[in-house]
C-alpha cells in the first residue's frame, strides 16, 4: 500500500510547499539489505561516571565488528550511531553529564537514519532509592528522546538484568539489531535481557542456518514477509495457512524454497500435524512463529458471540493448544524458539476491538508464562506487537482514520511487513537466547507514554 502523502512531501515542488507551510514531513525509512554495512559511519560511545568500564567494553566490541568508534564528541563530525552506557549509574545527578553531551550533538551531528541506543539496568525493589530513581530515569530519557529524533532516526534501550554483562550474547544481538536498519520501525522501546544465555552466531547475516522454522498465516502479508526473512537468514521454512489460501501459500513456499502445509490451526491436532510435517520433511523443528490471526471488529454493545469466539479461537486458543503439543512432542528441544504476534491493541486497547484486544493481550500473557517451560531446553518464547503496518487489512481502513494512524507515531508513517519480520528474525536467532517472555513493539513509537 502506497503512502501518497509521504511521497508528496519528499519530492519536487510539493516538498518545498510542505516545508514552507510547516507540514509534517516524515522521512522514508532506510531498511536493511543483504551485504549492507551494520552502520554507515562512526559510532559514538559515551558512559556515565560509574559506567566507564562497561563503556570501554562496548567500544572494544564495536571495534571488533570493524566499526569506526569514537569516545568523545568531535566538532563537525557526523555520527551514524550513539551508544550511551548507563549500567553503573548510582544517582540521578549522574544522568546529566552523558545525556547532555549527546543532546548537544543530536541536531547537527546525528546522521539521517541515525541510531541512539542506551544500555542500563532495571530499577528493582532492593535498590537504594537513589539508584532506583537513576535507573528508572533512563527509561523516561530514552522514551522522550525517541520522540524528539527526526530524519528517520530512532532511539531504543537495552536493559541488562542482574548477572548480565555488556558482552552477553543477547546484549550484543540486541545492540546490533538496534544499531542496524533492520530496526527501522522499532522506536522508543526498552528491551530487557534476562540472562546471559544464548550464543553468538558464526555468521551474523545468516544466523539461522541449520534451523527449521514454521510460520503460520504465511500465505500473504506479514506472514509471507516473516517466511522470506527467516529463509534469507538461513532457515528452512515450513509455511502454514488455511486450504483456501493454498495457491498463495504454494507461491510463498516456492519463493523461500521451503514446504507448504495447508492446515486450519484451530483443528484439535494442528500442533501434532505441524510437528509431523516438519520432522518428516526436514528432520527437526526448532522455531514456531504464531502469525495467523483474524479480526472481527464490533463495538462491545453490538458484539455477537460468534464474532467473539472466532477471534479467541484463532488468535490465542489455537496457539495455546499448538504450544502444548509442541512441548509434549519430544521434538521441540533444540534451543527452541516461539514468537507470537501480539498487537498494540493488546497493550493500549482500541475502539471496537474488545475481542481482538483480549486475544492479543492474552498472547502477551501466554509468552510470559510459556517462556519458563522452554528454558530447560535453552529455548525462549517472546512476542512482537505491531502497530500500524501497511497491509491489505489496513488498506481497508477509511482514508481519514488511516492517515491519522500513520501520522500518530514518532516516525509519522506506517511500518512495512518486513519491519515485523526483521524483529521476529532477531528474536528467533541464537543471539536472543537471553530474552525470555518479553514483548517488543514494532510501532514507530505510536502510543502516548509507551
């Protein structure tokens, strides 16, 4: 689906007119392509008073990635990325130094599509009040900063739980993801790394080689994009969708050089059939992406039981049943990964979507409770919550609400299916093994206060 307004304010005479009138001018986002460098320019690394050791370690890692790393702001230098290390902060008084040093260079020295990433630790009940205040303050800084960035730039944060060092695989994986253009539509998010588990892939561009992944609802849209992205990253992919979508499903399977399974995921034996197909055709099953979902919107006052039940059945009950069958199959034991598609509607709610909101909030609760069941096998369960994504479904929204939804995010535009797919690909990778039961939003920061 084409964003006509975005195209108009970035080309020719209409670009000049929009600038003269002071109209919002969203910048077309730069998205990753194979072979592209991790970042296109120098990366600045700064640290707070008690975080210098961690800042040095981060800078050393970036140098090992062949990046141009700077430790101080240099006049006239433009930076593709800025990493602010605040892991050792002890008091809110310490926030001003590193944060203001970065703030002073953002307007003129952060390159278009630049990246700002914070590294911090969570405020917990056992912290001294000053420590908790400082750590929680980082959240407010990051979310507010992300709303100020322009030019397609984003700000995101990595939160390191106790016992997790800056060199942990999932910290490195998250840092690469947030610095790269793979995270083009992820903005204003704080992602917690729960443990030092996970592993650094031999090839960062093809981390899924040797893995077998199943994607439901894969005949079109976001599901097809997920299948294509996982295949690009080296996975063998099984695409699943209802028999009515068989022709489109076969086309996707051919594109990714995988196999297709026509299946209604609400069938009582859906999980068993998925496992049987993957193991019989490909020898194993490592990754399941629950993408299939439906909408049956109606105000609650007008909601009929069939609309309610159908959404719950597809969007959450089927996932619960399939997960149970995966866990009891004896086959889902090789550092397994589950990623479920939630939605910002399950976080903030949406008018006319009580059934959908219930199902997507349910997904968030489900992955949180399912994740501990997988840790014994080195596995994880997480969720991705898209906001406004340009799909056939959102194309059917009336024009005015559609435009409002596009401009409501910090990036002032809708995302693409590939933005969701890139986030899923990161979460199913070996380097995300320490991220457990979390929900990462892909929404361009489109919720007030989130």
